[in-house]
C-alpha cells in the first residue's frame, strides 16, 4: 500500500501548480459524481420496489373486482326476482 502511495506522490512531483490544481479538481468532481450516482441508484431501486408493490395491489384489486362482477352476473336474475316480489308485496300493502 505504501509503495502505491509513494508512486502517486512521486508521479505528482513532476506536475506544476496548475496541473496539480486541475488534477485535484477533476478527482473531486469524479468523486462527487460517483456519490451522486450511488444515491440516484439507491433511490431508483426504492422507487422500483414501491411501483412493484403498487402494481401487485392493483392486480389483486382487479382480480377481486372481476370475481365480484362474475358473481353479480350469476346472481343478477335472482336479485331481480327478489326485487320484483318485494315490489309486489309493497304494492299489495298499500
């Protein structure tokens, strides 16, 4: 590890002041972009998970709604029969 550090320090000795400042500036900018990229990636993964949960909930809701509509189709005539007989009973009472 020390050998690598010495190599870096020795390689920077050949640079003038402007080149050192530019090297530090570019290294800092790359570090900032790396950190921002990681933050964006983590937030994207969180967003993707929440979208997947919402899609699952919507899928379950549509499945239940489909089942309810099929049940209403099957019991519709029976409901009409009961409502018609109820209407007849109410008319007779008046």
